[in-house]
C-alpha cells in the first residue's frame, strides 16, 4: 500500500493560517497567509526565499498569472482591499485592480493571457471582470448581471480560451461563451445546483460542482445549439459518508483531496479520480497531516508527481513524498479536439452514460428579471471560510 512520508515543513504560527498554494516553477512555491503575506518557498528546502506583504487583510484567493509576456513571473491576490498583481523578480506590486462598487474580490483565475476576477455581492449583483495580462487599466469585459450573490470560484477552460465558468453562493454555475459580445448571449449554460464552494473542469467536456454543504455533482458542457437535450447530472449528493471525510479540500485534475477534523483523528486523504469515479480503494491517507486543523490546499507538482505539498489552518506548509507511486494527470487529459461538440458519454465514461431527458429543451438561462428574486443564501462551511 502506498503512503506519504513527510520530508520538510515550514510554520508561520498557529494564529496565521496558510490558505493557498500556487507554483511558480522557476521561482518557487507560493503560499498565501491570513495576515496578507505571500511567501515564496524553495522547492527543495521548504524555506522562505522571499516574502511579499500584499496588504493588511487576509488573502481570499491567489493565482499565478498565466501569460506568455511575463514568463510566469507574476501572481495575483484577491482580498477585501483589491486585486493586486506582483512580479517576483522585483517583489513589487505592478498593478492594482478595483471596481466601481468598491466590492471585495473573492475569486481569481488566469489562463490564455487573461485574468478573471470575481466580487462579493454588492447591491443586486456580484460582478466578474476579465483583463488582458498586458494591460490592467481597463477590463476587456465585465459580466455584471449573471450572478446574484458572491462569486466564489472562476475557471477558464484549460485549452479553449473562449470558455469560462463561474460559481456562486446564489447556487448557479455559469458557463460563458466569450466569443459573444452581449452578456445575455455569452451566458451559454447555467447549472443550478447549490451554494458553490468550488467548480471546474473534471475533463474537457465535464463540469464539477462542489457545494458548501459538501454535496458534489458532475454536469455536461452543452454544445452551441439552441435546441438541446439537457442531461441529468451525476449527483453524488452529500459525499462525506461515501468518501469517509468531513470536508473536501478541492477537486484537482486526476485526484481529489479530502480531510477529517475529528479530535485525535485528523487526516488528509488523496484519492485518484478516473473516468469521474473516485478510486477509493487506491486512496492514500496521511494521518495527522495538519493535526486536527482544516487542510486548505494541496498541490502535486507536474515535474515530480511523487511529491505532495499541503497547507492548513495550523499555520504549516508541509512536503510529503510517496515512496511507492505517484498521482498523475492522465495523458491527454486536456485534449480538446471537439470544440463544443455533443459529449460522447460512452466514450469518456466507459459505457456508463448519464441519463438524458427524452425531449429537447431550450438552453437554460436566467432571466434578468430574476435579479429581484434572490435565492436564500446557504450557510457556508465556516472552518474553511474564516477569516473572510
């Protein structure tokens, strides 16, 4: 049976949570802290190479800027203050992004030389802005009418720059076709599930949604036709008992990370995810990875998939090594050769297709008039969302 052994760690104090990990492969591993600091950690020694004070408040989200122009030397942080972009070559802030409502920023993503930023609810809507990473003075566009509560996650499609999705505590995961100029036309598909903790791509044509109530589902990306068959999602429901956990850290390409916080039994579990099915018989459990504290993020580097980095609310970043194997993203995972074609469920799921309705239905969009009929806000899983 495979197992992880700790080989390095660094602590920042029990009152200073470690919130997120991001790789700047040529520079080090970024870790964001609840005191507003970002530390650049040496890959081998796990020591701090540089420290950047991004502000005076906790960092809500952090992303490496995916840009050909900067050779991936920049990263962005979102906080109550603003979105700020830093260049690690000079350890300075090179741009600051605000919005007209002065709404706090909660979520970020960056791919295809673009940066997307999502805000907390202010007034009737929360807003999403997309920037060209060469120019942060004005957004390329704003999507300001499509979410009616906090935007908690944003994901560009890894291989198709025209597709973006966003998830919110309003219960919706929106998929946008960025080739459409008008926001109403760009809102290609809406998945109505539950208050979203995270959402993203589990394969090139499949979208996962993970709620604050630890429910989990997988939906199909629709094609661009106006007349569609709307498939029923693969809905796992509450996965805590099924996956033997108290919470899901997150869903990653090829694996999931879950945790337990019961007194004396805290652990981190890493489970391969193959054809949308968690391979629980191949799960690797790390007992007391961060004591009884919540694990906030996990990262497996592509250059050495035997290693695993974790960070948590105990104030530590830890490095682990799997002595018998590794977690690898399946080869061709993001091969996206059939842009917006109808999903072939049998091909991807080995013959286990999702159930579809028999009659085609119109593309499900939210009407703008729904803005005044806001859904009741679901309670968040508090341990993972303090100190916002």
